[in-house]
C-alpha cells in the first residue's frame, strides 16, 4: 500500500514539475464571447503581462473623444458554488466596472452611452476558479510527496485563484470591432479548500487589467 502511494505521488509530481501551464489563454478555453478569435496574436501588455490581442491596423484612435464602458458580464453564465458564491461573482463584475471606469477616465472622458466619437468597451469575465496549488519542485522528494498527497486529500494545501477576461472595443458610429483582448491572471492564494473565494482575492488582477487597457489605448492614440 505504501509503495503504491509513493508511486502515485511520484507520478503526480512528475506531471506537476514537467508540465508548464501556458501564460496565455488557450484557444480551447475561449468562451465564445468574442465574435472572431482568428486574428488574436500573442502580445505583451504595457505592464509586461502576456495577452492575446488584436488591434485593427487601420485604427485611428484619435477619432474617439469619449469612451463608454458597458457593464461587465459573466460569460458564459456560471453556477455559483459554496467555494465561489454568487456574492463573489457579482462583486467581481462590479469591481471590474469600477476599475475600468477609474483607469479609462484618466486617458479619456467617460460617456453615458454610445454616440458619435465614442469608443465602446465591452468586457466579460470568462473564467473564475479556485484550485489546489500545484506541487512545488522541492516536493519531488518521496517523503514530502506522500505528505503533500495527504494534505491535498484533506484540503490543507493552498488554493490558487484565477480569472480570465475577454473584451471587445467597438466603434459606436458603425458598430465595428476595432480591437480585442483575451487574458488571464492569478489572484491571491487561499489557505485551504474550505476557504471561500472573495472579491478582494482578485482585486489586484482586475486593477492590473484596467490599467493595461487604459495604457494600451494611450499607446495606440500616441502613434
């Protein structure tokens, strides 16, 4: 029994150490929120984070005098759980809206709705998760692996939180999509499997996304 446990733990560790999760959202994880993913390319955000992005090469950002930020959506509609309750999901979208409005207002006046010279930002939260933290390299030591396996089973191990977003930028005058972005981010670690994920655990992620969106527009506008 002990040797079987050791073998199982060793296999799990090998996968955890050798498998490197992509920094980009994989195509099989796209939600369907955006109309066309085929033009997305691997890029780097102003803060240096990996993103999948497309900007219309003919875009003249100077034609926009105001920006309208639509209320962010949860897409596809998630089912709340004891781990990620409805209050957390609602709090995430509300805080995302606040962060986007705060940061975009620094580079362009906010509009109350679509209209001439208005750029529409249509954001969505397309992934919210909390999962058991991956085994670390030092845990390849067999004795530590057995302990780690027991900890995982009993919910002692730390939990990783993560978010994914997709956003479309639309010309309000002709309803044409002029830019798109898909990215993910890691939130705060939870202490164990029993700890409920809260909005505060991912506020830093949402703040970073909002800052990058504003700085990206500023960069395009200055070209």
